[in-house]
C-alpha cells in the first residue's frame, strides 16, 4: 500500500489547491499499486480519480463538435474518442525510439520558443515496425503526456466501396484534427496509403492515396498531432513517407528491453528462476507475445493454487503459443494458395 510520504504529498497538493501536483501524486500511487500487481485496486483508484480538468476540457472540446464526422451513407462515425485511460506503465522502448519520442514532446512544449525563429514543432509522425512492439501504446502515452485526447480513425467506416467516399472521409477526419486539439491516430495506415504502383490496383487506390497526400499536405495545427502506425511499412507509397515530419522505428525488444519488461510484468510475483535466463528464452518475441505468455503462466500458477511461478510454467505457455502461431500461419498460407 501507499507510504506516508506519498499520502503527505497528496494532502499538501489538495490543501494548496495545486491540481497538477495533486494528480501527479495520485497517479504515482496508482503506478505503485500497478507495480505491486494490485491491478483491480489500481483500476478502481484510476476510475475514482478521473482526469485532470485540463484533459477533461480537451475531451469536452472534441465531444462538443456536433456532429463528429460520419459516413453519410451508413451513419457510422469515422473516428472514436478514447475516453478511458490506457495503462502505459509497462511501456518499454529502445533508447533510440525513446529519444525520438522525447524530442517530439520537447518541441511541443517549447513551440513558442521555436516560433520566434520561424520553426514549428513536429505535427505528423509515422510509427513503423513489427506488431506488438509498442506503437499504439506509445501513441496513447504521447497523448497523455501532451494532455491531448486521443482520436482513433475507424478504418471500417473510413474505407468505402463507393467511388470517392474514402478520400472525402480522410479530408473530413483531418479537418476535425485541425479544428480541435487532439492526437489523431491512423492505425494500420498502410490500408489507405498503399503504393500506387501496386499491379492489383483497379484505379480507386490511386485516388485514395492522392487524397491522403493532399490531406497531409494541407494539414497544419499548432495544437494537434497526426500519428500514422504501420506493421507493413514497405507497402506504403514512397511519397507518403516524405509527408511525415519524423519517422520512428519500433524494433523487436533486445535482451535489455526484455529483462526490463519482465521485471515489470513479474513485479510482486515469486518467480523460481532467473529473469535474465527467462529473457533469453523469450528472445525473438514481441512485447505483446511476451506479456501473453507470462500472464497465461501466472494464471496457471494461480489456478493450480501455487505461490511460486516456475520456469516450467513459462516454458509450457511458450510452447503452446508457438504451436498456435504455427497453426495460424499454416492456415493463412492454405488460404493464400487457394486464392
């Protein structure tokens, strides 16, 4: 549970009506409970805390836009506003990736200083790399750090079978970001930004990509941030790469990152083995797969009413995960062969 010093910080901030210090102390308490694997308590505390007034105001500003852009034919919203906080406490990034993200934050926080010399902070970012390596979670973390609501582009509504609708949808989404401060996340941007030289294109692809390029070119906002994320970056049209202010790579975790990630995952869990040895065993796995394997192993420990997690528990879950992945790949290949 929380120590006295943290509670004192919380009480002092309340007494002095310092909202920033109050939320900082409260979120520190929540992070402490997460680190101790008290996830239920941490979630209840986060729900009780809510969001700082400034962030609530930013959310209200987006939600007050009436209406949010929709597909005129189906009525489906083109973006969804992320209202519930996402747990970013386990986010681990490589040193280079972290440095680039911090540079974005630094520029945004010092935009007036840059403006004196005629420069603007980065406003269009491309996150690329293998799946499960932190691209989407980093977007959430970046939105939190910059006190921006996160708006997720809904590709199911954005991409239309009707001629010209997709490009129109893209422009309306970008116009939304121009009009209200937000971090606009285009996850799987390769779905609308594919290479226009694709031999399978029947014509509409070029119009969609041209529409995206035009929307990117015309976008400027001192307050909003556009983030495109892709697991298949080499499918992207070369011209699209040049529209981003920075391109940030999210690599598979190395030995150091795996050890750090495991330390956070197993904080509060009695593990009967070496974290370094386990990190070596999990080499080649993304953060998402490591978390899935370890969490399932911990569940096994709980269901068997044991107080210690064993290397065998993790090995068994890793084997099952590998078998499941191999089966999925085989079925995917069968489907490709049939086509």
